[in-house]
């Protein structure tokens, strides 16, 4: 309605929907036809024919998002090492594990729905698990070519132990999860190759780096005991923080803190660009420096939301498309056994840059 020039009103019980509406139909008109306030784009103002509609706001969202990403890299970039041959890692592929219930076996069993890494024609890749009979440890090898990957270890009926072929029922897996005995093992590393994905065997160094301490300010809120489409509580995931690896929690809390810091930077630049320094917030109808900085931070928070949708332990690797599929690929929060841990600093699927571009363009 607003795009047709009509007076538009909207309401919703869902606060997420309300915020999206504000971002689409309330914020852009308030700052329409304004040039950007960031120093990089302000240098272009004299050469530009004008900043129409929300172009100036979008330019600021891109600039301050990049500023935020650079600050995040300075703080946590060491948690995202390069892969073999100096290639940038796209994702680390992990498998959840439980101890085999057979007392005579006791291996830490990887729960894997599929060992396929890529099913693309001419670029097939898969993982083969190897059991060391002496140490009872399971390792992984990566193969490429025209072969076939082995069957996964878990399906709708339960799991099967790789070492002793014992059946592992879901009831046992759920009890292990509730008791806090479910772990995870790195299965493969995906990197950015020359116009293709490259797959490598796990690195002990990469696995160790990912096991950082959980940040003290990580969310400690409870998941609902029961909800339509929720299945993860059956496996011991009771809090929102349980849906993320420690490294993912560090990354998301770092980006979250930076939204506030970036808002302060945008406010300082808006004042320097001579927007009214009236200290009136956006919710009170403000359109000066403070309100503008708040507007920019709304879109940066959306970009962070887009990152969180893939930066969790319920996102999977699509072996038919060679990319990460986010947790909300369907409207449910179902258990994922082998999951993809994305690199927010890569230039491929699931990174913060893609999330930022999507928000700025929409």
C-alpha cells in the first residue's frame, strides 16, 4: 500500500513481524532521499546525481556492516583458521557422537545421516570412517572420484555401531543426550577452491580451536518444554545456548556486542554530517542523528539474525548443492546429527557479508 502512495498501517502480535514491518514501511520513508553519513560514501556525494529513496540508508548499512565485520575479525579471527593450502574454510562438518551401548565395544560412535560431501557430477566427494582396532578410536578419510560413499550410521529406526554392528536405539541416544554425554567429532573441512569446493580430512588443530570457552554473557534462556515442531528437547537441549557450539556462541555474542558499538560510530558520523543532534530516539518520532543511528542498527541486527540462522548446530550441509542449509529451511527445529559450522568471515555460503548484502538489498 505504501509503495502505491497510500497511507499504510499494520499491526501484529509477533514482535519479529512488527520489527520487520517497521524496517520495511516505517524507517525508509523517514530517511528518504538522504545522503549517507559514513565518511567513505560522503566523499562521493559531489559526483553523484543524488541519493534516491533509501539508497543512502542502504549505503550506510553496508558500510557499517563492513566496519562491524572488520572489528569482529580483529577480535575472533584467530578462531577461524585457514584450511590446507591456505584456502579459506567455508564450513567445518561435525558429527554428534555417543558411546556405543555394547560393554564389549564402547567406541565413541559418530551419528551420521550421510557420509556424502558432494554428489555433483564430476566432483563427487565422500567420507569413509575408519575404526582403529587397538585404540578403539574412529577417524575419517575423504575420497573423491566416481566411487560411492558408505551408508550413514543413523536413520529413522536408530543407529548402528561402526565397530561392532550393535543396534543403538533412539531411547538410548536420548538418554545420553539428557545426561550430557553426547559430544561431537570433526568429520571434514570444506574450503573455497578454484570455482569449486574442496574437501579435506579433519585437522586436530582445527578441532581444538573450535572448543573454546563459552562466553559468560551467552544467552541462558530456556527453550519451551513442548512446542509444535520442536524435537531437540528430547536430546537434552533445554536452553537456547544448547543449539550452538562454543565457537558459535563466541562469534554471535561478539557480533551482537558490535551492533551497539557500531550504532555509536554511526551516531558520531551522523553528527559530523550535520544531522540534528537532538537526542530524540526513533520511537519518539526522531529523525536526527540518534534516530538515524538506531535505524542503521536495526538492519545490522537483521544481518546478525541471518547469520544466526546458519551459525548453529542444527544447520546441515547440502551435498547436492555444496552449501549450508539453515535451521529454518523448514518451519521446525528438528534434530540434525551431522551439522555444518559456518565461517562468518568467508566469502561463501552462510557468511556475515552475504547476510549484510541480503538485508541492504531488500
